[in-house]
C-alpha cells in the first residue's frame, strides 16, 4: 500500500462543515460531490468526515441526492475524458462497450448530451434495458450477436470507441473503426499485456488514448466537473445504483463489488445516529 493506514474510497458527497486557510467561509454548508479523496494521503470517503482540496469539492445541485452525487467522481470523469479529450463529438458515431457499467452508463448519457449517435454493447437483456433507458440509440448483446456485423448494418463505421476491455475487443474495434478513428480505453482486465497489431492501427491512422482519471490534467478535471455539473443542473444524468450499505456494513459492500454481480454503483452511506 502507498500509506501505512488507508481509509478507502475516492468518491463521495456531503456537506462542507469546515474550510482551511485560503478557502472562503461561504463554502461552509455547501452541498458537494468530491473526487480523489484518497490520492494525497490515503484517507478516503468511507468515514464520517474527510478532507479534500477545495477544487475537488464540486457544488452539487439540490436536485441531486448525496447517494447520486457519490456515484460521479471516477466513473463520470473517466467517461467525460474518454469522450471529449479531442474536442466536440457532435455528429459522431460512438461505440460504448459495457454500456451498463459505471463508466459506460455515464459515457452513453454524456455522449448523447454531446449530440453523438451512441451504439453500446451489453451482456444481458437486463443490461440492455438499462442502456436503452439512459438513451443509447442502438444496443447489441455481444453474447448473442456478432458486434461488427450488427454495427455495419447500423452505420458506415464508428468514429470513437469508449473501451472497457482493450485487449478483448481490439479485433472487433479494428473492423468497425473509421479512418482517423479513436479508441479511448480505461481498462484491459482480460489481458494486461496485450499484443497490438500496430500496422492495423497505422493503416487507418487510428489513435489510442489510455485514460486514468488520476493522471488527467487539472484543466481536464475542471472541464469534466463543469460539464458534469451542467448535466446535473439540466437533469440529463440518471445514476445507476445497485445497492446501498450503511458504513458499518462496508465489508459486505466490498464483497458485492468483488463478486462482479452488481449492476451499477454500490453506495456506502453514513447514517446519522
């Protein structure tokens, strides 16, 4: 571990109760969602109180609950950077793999907000229902359908892929990406050392972005926070919550996460005594 003592969880939401030097006292009482709580000192949001940099505490609209605000952080910011790292996406056709996942669900919604056409892949009918409910234009069950064949029936090709498993889906992505297309990937769990057929990418002039929210620039964080806040204010985002646990049941929450059976975010709540 990076620190001898760690309180887990980077993301959360709540009310500012105290501010440090250089931060306006007007922020006391402000509802906020926060991100990267453990990054500096390893002291995260699985606690009654947490300290974060002022810029990592983003105003939370009254229309968004604390549980919903706690979903944002890593998933929403990752989705935003994958989509908008190269600028506007209006008019593009975008494939979001794993559209019912935490990142994938926000990617679908942010892409629609950005005026793109969205295709997504899922592994079950339940997940397909979720993807449709949050705005996906086309939903493909990769367990029962040939993804590249279906996409060729839908569109001439894909301009950008928001990728949950780079290694597993590279062969398909090379088939369906247009010239000058982009893969923005944030994971490759099936194979952490994938072989890349570099000339297959070169022949289409493809770009691959490797996205880690903790490595994003300050300006990228700020732009993501601004756009996410705008979407919250406009009522654009729906938040997928799989289950909620009280703080004293945090071990159960982690066990559910590790099981891989949860669809959506798992929330740990501090319930006032």
